[in-house]
């Protein structure tokens, strides 16, 4: 190989060596994140396979003795009607978590779509949507849900739709703010100069850059929806009997606290553990995303 060939090869390879690395680092799982993910996995399994895991039906009366003690047959005893508490805890995951997840998905579908559209449509469209959201957000969320459920009825469909509409206002605010920041970027302006449609810009340029923020907010909003549904059930206007729900289970067994029985703490602990686990995973995810941005 001649000297000129070696120099040409080195000159060609130099730009490749100077090119910055764009690979993302692998996520480093911390102990709290692993524990939280394991806990969330158990909730997911209980939600999807409650009918196979629970030894009894959620409304099945299995004992003639109300508030039966913990035993080998009934792991956590029975409730005031003689229903197995352990089975109702599992079905409670399916009802409470499943409905909260469906509600959150619906609220994000509406909130992200309207918020992004408002960010790309300055003028009366943005003003009308934003003022309507301001009016809805001025009313306390729990009080508003109680009033609407009292008027429209406490069916499962009404619960999901009412909670989705109320929660979508928060999602709208965040999505509009993030979309406006992304829309001000140069690559979006270039797409507008090329004559791309708003739908193309929204789907190809704006939404992909909103994903990290939306994913983190989804976890937070799911916690709020989940806790609100549990609170509504505790007040008697959420998920209705005979469907099992952790909020109503706390209300039904609250009198046992007077006698030192830990049964009311079981659904309360299920609610608390899920909320804490989701927040731990969100913190880990935000730290991971922040580290990737710092390395770019």
C-alpha cells in the first residue's frame, strides 16, 4: 500500500471518528425502581387474570358468618355479607385499576389531541378551548364528579366518561404548553415553509417530541384518577356493588378498626402501594430521560 493510499484512507476515516455518538445509554435500574416495577407487575397480573387467580367470585357468599376470622380457607376472612375478602381484593384490582387505566387513556386521547390542535391553531380556536378548560378547572375535581354522577347516574359508563372529561382538562393544559414549545422549534418552521399540512406536522414533528413528557404525565394522571375513583367509591357514588372496589371495601369494613382488626388496612394498603410504586417508577423514568438529554 502506497503512502498516498494511507493518507487518503486516514482522511476519509477522520470525519467518522469525530462524529458524536448518538446512541442512548441503557437504563440503570435502581433497587426502588425494581421493587416498584415488581409491585406494578403484580397489579397488572391481578387485573388481567382476576378470574383465574381469585378462589371465589367477587359477589359470591362463601360463609354464613359475617366478618369471619382469617383462616386457611379464607386467607383474609370475610366481609359483612360473608364474601371472601382475598377474592374481592383481587377483583378490586381488575375493577379499580382497569377502570382508572381506561379513563386515563380516554382523557389523554382527548386532552393531547385538543391541546396539540390548539397550539397549532392560534386565534379564536385556541381561545375558545382554553377558556372552556379554565371554567372546568375552576371547579374542584371531586366535587364536580360528585355533582355530575348524582345528576347522570352512577353507571360504569358515566363514571368513565365523567372522569375522562374532568381529567382531560389537565392533560389539555400540559399538551398545549409542550406543543407550543415544540412548534417554536426550527424544524417545525421548516416543515411549515415546505407547505406541510397541520396534521403532518402534528403527527411527524410535534407528537414524537412530546412523548417523554406525556408518558411521565400519564403515570401521574393515572394516580390521580385512580385515587379519585377510590374516593368516589368510598363515598358511595363510584363503582357500585356487587362489583368489588377498594374504596368501597374500606368503607364496608371501617367499623372493624374499632376492634383492632387489620382487614380495613388491606384495601387501603393496596391503594397506597400502587400509588407509591407508580411515583417511584416515574421518578426513575424522568431521571433516565434527563440523563440521556445531558449526554447528547
